DNA sequence: TATCAGTTTAGAATGATTCTAAAGTGTTGA
DNA sequence: TCAACACTTTAGAATCATTCTAAACTGATA
């Protein structure tokens, strides 16, 4: 709890009650893939009522500060990933199911990068089912 | 034009005026990445006024029939791709810019597929800028 | 402890997409 | 040829995740 406060402060985030609760849940040592909605549900289960606006604000604050990754996999919800290491995913749209691929994936055979552009990151999504 | 009609029929799509115009534009031999909005703008330029509802309907009909691929890259618009071959993309969110990678990309080092699941497709997105 | 910038929140707004239901059209069998 | 009907188009309403607004609240600081 004081760890969490320090953690937030060290990321230039004021440790408010809401951020402490959310960070406590998100960064408990277990990697998580969540959406604003699923996070809200999870917090409500734990009797922590936090407005959706704050949940969105907090997810963005954490994202802006590099504490979360953003995953765009579906057109109707944004996923956030507590695993900020470089990694990839298995994804089942059908089962709304997302699994980290932490192994060292190598992408071979890329053509040259478009003129005046730099590669920011390479994302591999392994789509399951259909 | 009669080619287009046949093309639509052979894909179990009734060749309506609107579908003929849209297919004529989309499948002119040049690969395209479009959104409902950009397609609408493009058709309007060409003096073909088609309602947005029909544009959405048609894109989905074409997609359902395998004439288009769907690309989820941003949370606020869906891209459709007239290149239905297996391929990957360079993507610049900043410049809303999308380039095909048709070269034979190889993804090495994938772990085993989750139990009871099958790989549907592997998608590589090379994000540019930041 | 007063002050103030930063934060939370209810509720409104946004905007891409989907839905509804009424009018229009391509197909087909007689 | 054309009536009949299933399929399609469309305006406008609805949906819904997300963002915005602006007022109340709170953590940090001196
Ligand atoms: Mn939606
Ligand atoms: Mn949007
Ligand atoms: Zn992950
Ligand atoms: Zn493409």
C-alpha cells in the first residue's frame, strides 16, 4: 500500500484513493488483459466503486506513463495489458480470450521500411478459431 | 460493367446499381485500404451518391463473401482491404497510412497453440512512428 | 491549515456503426 | 412480358464505448 503510493509517485502520478485501488489490482504480480468494463466489474466485485470516467482516466494515465500497453484487437473495446515487456498474443475473438506469447518470436523477411519512417514496434497477433 | 455483374453474381450477390458502383471502384485492379467514410468520400467525388447505410451493408456483404479483408488497427474506424491474399502491413497511426507487405514473412519461434484451438491466421503489423 | 493544482464524477455529448421499417428493385416462373 | 416476392436501399433513430464538461473534492505544499 505504501509501496503502491511510492510506485505511483515514482511514475509522476498522484496517489489518490482510486489510483491506489486500481494499481493494487492491476499490478499484483499477475499479468492481466483488461478492458474498462471488465476492470469496473472486477473492482465492483471487490466493493470498490469507482466511476467509469475515472477508470477511463486512470487507464489512460497509466498508459501515458508506460505502465500499460494498449491492444487494439476488436472494434468495440480497447484492451490494456499489464505486461509491458515486448511480447505477442494468441487471440480468440470468439472466446474473447488473450494469451501472452513471451517466447522470442522472430519475424523474418520484412521488406525495407518506408522512406523517412522508423519502426516503432512489430506486433504479431495469432488469431485462433474463426 | 457486365464483368462486374457477373463477378457479383458469381459471389451470390445481387448486382444492384449501388453494388456495381462500389465493386467497380474497389476492384479496379489497384489494391486499396478503405474505411466506410473514405469510401463514401471517394464515391461522392465521382458523383455517385450512396447512403452510408448501404456503404456499411455493402462492405459487410463483400466481407462476408470473402471479397474483402477486415483490418482492426485503430479503435475508431474499421479498415477494409481489397487485397485478400495473405499479407501483412506497415501501419502509421499518426499518418493514417497503410502499406502492404507481400513478401514472404516468416514468423519463427511460436510456442504451441493453446489446447483445442487452431490457428486461423497470423497477422503481423509493423507500427511506424510513435 | 490555507491554498491550489490535480483529480473525481455525474451526466451530457460524440461518433462510428447498427437497426428499423418503409419504399424500391432484381429475379423468376408462368 | 410481368406479377409476385425476396432482397436491397435508405432516412432517420438507436446503440454504446468512449470522451467531454464543469462542479465538487483532495493530495501536496508552505
Ligand atoms: Mn460498439
Ligand atoms: Mn470514436
Ligand atoms: Zn499481453
Ligand atoms: Zn493490405
